[in-house]
C-alpha cells in the first residue's frame, strides 16, 4: 500500500489524485506575472 502525499503541501491524496495546491500556485503566479506586466506598462 502506498501513501499518496502531495510533495508540495503534504496533503494526503487518493492514488492518481492531483492536489489542487499546485494548480492554485500556478494560477497565482500567472496572476502576479500579469499584474506586474500591467504595472510596468502603466509606468511607461
Ligand atoms: Zn498539495
């Protein structure tokens, strides 16, 4: 028997289940990136 654990947040998962913390993080980083780009465009 295997313990499926998210190696990012340590949450226990079912086999083959993907923890949503990673997609959340990607979303957050994309949002931050877009915001930073928008700000730099405003400055110009
Ligand atoms: Zn996770």
